[in-house]
């Protein structure tokens, strides 16, 4: 028979470990420096609240190592200041839906194909699809769209695709045409004296004819 429960027979359900009592004399084993050693940063108050990766002021490892190379624009994926990512779902995994069903991020979570709806869903074209489905996702590849439409299904995007802006190329300056125009402008100037000389050549002959009757 179990002992009667009273104040003298009370015991904890699990064995209890006494907390560490520091600064209670040398005989306690944790006196004088309270287990922190002599001087140094870790002996000070608040020294154990340093952020992760802090190395005492020296250059931390994540800054000493090389960085990822590549584009860092806001449209770059998966690197860049505005990183974007999507949860890929293949066409072949949609066979668990019934014919004529509607496929949405919420229904994908119910079927266990998607963990949550926090990330955008993109449908990829790996696998075969033989059911007519109404699909509503954030993105879809060209192969996946083709397979869905061949099966008689429809696709509507929950997010409008981004239109890539074309870079305006500056028109080349007519640098090559300038020397040619200069040469053309110089050519008539050189020919002008020749033409003037040719026009003046018959003058001596006319003068000779006029002088001939006078001599007779």
C-alpha cells in the first residue's frame, strides 16, 4: 500500500539539479572569478550577448570569403537585392486531381504537393497530363502550357508576367560620312581654276582674228 501523502513524503516527479551558485567563496568551486577567468572580454558583463558571426572586431569569415559573381539587379534570380523564387510543380504530378478539377495553390497544399502558399507557384512541363484541368498558378512554362491545352484544360495566371524592357541603342554618329563630305566639298574648289583657264584659252585666238584685218 502506498504511503500516505504528507509534507514529509513529498518528492519531485523527476530528479532536480541545483542551479550553479557563483561568487559564494573559494570553497564552493565557483568563487573569486565565478568561472569566467581573469580579465578579457568574456569576463565582462554582457559579453555573451554578441551577435552571431562576431569575431571580436576582426574581419569576419563571411566578409573574408569571395562573393557570388553575376548580375545583382532587382530582376536577377536567385541572387540580387530583390531575390525572387518560385515553387516548381511538374505537370506529371497533377494526376492526383480529378478530371475537370480546378488547380490552385490552395488545392496543391491540400494534395500535399505544396508546403504553403507563401511562395509563388510555377508549373513546369516534366511528365504527361491526360486530364482536363483548370489551372490557376503564378507562372507556367511554354511546354507545360502546351501539354495542358492539348489535354483540353485552360491556364490563367495569378500574376502578370514581367515585360522585359528593351535597351535603347544609341544611333551611331555619322563619323565616316564626314570625311567623304569634306572631300566632295574640296573637289570642286580644285577644279574651278582649271575650268576658268579653259574658258580663257579662246581669248587669244579672238584677238588674233581682230588684229588680222587691221594689218591688211
